[in-house]
């Protein structure tokens, strides 16, 4: 796709808030969320020539963002594993039942990548299956069934 800086900025401006909400959901830290969004935008801008369809921009950049979030979380987990610190201890908890909150987060991170995106966009981002389907190029019915199975997986872990 041929894309100049102005067109890229317009497309990005339309989805920045959604990207930030998703990153915040994944990273659980405002600074890290801002960092991963910036990194994703930079990577997307550098590789915009690889995008064939302008209509796929949203799902394409969310895939980049999701991959960067996962990479950072894995790196942090390895660093904390070596230091003996629990990977979830750095996540600020606001719920009254701290144990349950940690368990829910652990269950979330056990999901497959696509499941995390679907649950994250749905539960934390407030998107419906139609919007998620459009972003991920999935049928809304597929999104609903994948979300349901992912939530069931989380429920099994939490029992």
C-alpha cells in the first residue's frame, strides 16, 4: 500500500485511544502502555509498505501492538524469574480481594494470543463481537465462540 505520513497519521489518529486502552489492559502500567503503543506505531510506519489493504490497517497495527506487548511481558517475566520476584507482583491491584485479582490475571495470561486479544478487547476494551471481528478479520460469531471458550478456560483455571 502506498501511504504518506499524512494518511498514516489520519489512520492512526482514528484508533489511538483503542490502542492505548488495549495496551493498558495488557501491560497494566500507563508508562509501559504508552511505550508499547509508540513502539507499535513506529514499527507500523516503518513497515507500512507491507500492508496491502488500507481497510486492514486496524487489525494489522493491533497485531503489531499485541506482539510487542507479549514480547515485553515475556521479557519482564524472564527478568523477574531470574530475580525470584513474582511476575504479577509489579501489577498494581485495586480489587479488594487481592488473591482473586492475581488469579484472574494469571488465568488471562495463560490464554492463547488470539484469545487474549479477544478477551482483552471485549472485557477490558468494551468492544462488541462485530467490532472485534472487523479488527481481527473474523466472523462475529467466531469471535463470540472464541471469547466464550477463552472465558471457560479462565473459569477452569480459577476453580
